[in-house]
C-alpha cells in the first residue's frame, strides 16, 4: 500500500466581508465541481486545516497528484456566500512547519 503524498496550500482571500469557514469551503468545492465534476473533486482529498480571519489567510490540504487541478479550480472562485471574492495562492509546501515559516 502506497502512502498518499500531501501538499499544503496557503491561500489569501480577497473580499469585503469575511465569510464563515463553511461558506468558503462550499465555494471552493463548487468551483472544483464545475471544472472537474464530482469524481475529480473526490480525488483531491481536500480539507481545511487552518483559517485566520484577521489576515484572511487559510490553509488547505490536498494530494500531490491533484495539486495542478486544485490551483486551476481556485482561480475560478469568483464569489463566496453571494459576495464577490477571489482566492490567491501564497505558498505551497509539503509540511505545515515550512508553510507557516514562509507566510509569517
């Protein structure tokens, strides 16, 4: 059995009103499903790890194999909870320790 390699993405949210964590993840899943369908979305293993509401930075975990399609789907996010928003990738890392040292 092969171990799944994961990558962590630090993402910057640009919006006027801070959405809830649930609304944010729903918007990302919806963008991913529009581009790659439910089967493609299920292969990512995407999970929210950390959410900093003050700086509007959040960390998402995904599999290494789905990293390119994850970045493409994040570029298509145009709204969160009915408000205009965009998501930008700040950093990608294989460990949380290295990721937090890059964005702080």
